[in-house]
C-alpha cells in the first residue's frame, strides 16, 4: 500500500494472509537517546496469521500480535496482544472487541 514505512533493524516476522492499509508504520528499533547514530536492540516484531493492520496504524519495537487481530486505523501498538480473534485500537492501543472464532463460524 502507498505511504508505508517498514523499518526492520531488529527484524519483523509477518504471518500468512496479513493485510496492511495505506500509511502504516512498522518500526522495529528505537534510536539510543545518548547516540542517535545507534539503535537499541529489541526483540523482533511478530505479526500473526490473518491480521489486518488498518490505515496509518503504528506498530512499535518488540510488539507481538497473535493470530486474527485487527488493528484499527490510526492505532499505536506499543505492547503485546497475544489473544487471538480481536480488534484493538486507540492511542495507546487497548482491546476494543473480541471476535467469534472465525475457524468455527462465518459470523463476527
């Protein structure tokens, strides 16, 4: 999608069937505050299978997302969300809604 920025200095693992909206930012490393030429070592970002990252969402270093998580447009994800089948959003991101397990049902 147009306008995306993916910085993978610490690595990014992306699952199967992941959708990414326009303008998203996935940032795997912060700068060292004492030396802006260095980056802080973090765990890689991990995005599970069947996730949808909404337009202009930001995923910050070290974050892990479980399977089938929808990240609302404009959200800033700064912590892990390992629970599957849910919608997260806001700044900072919080759980907005749990979804019915899509493997057992075609309804939300």
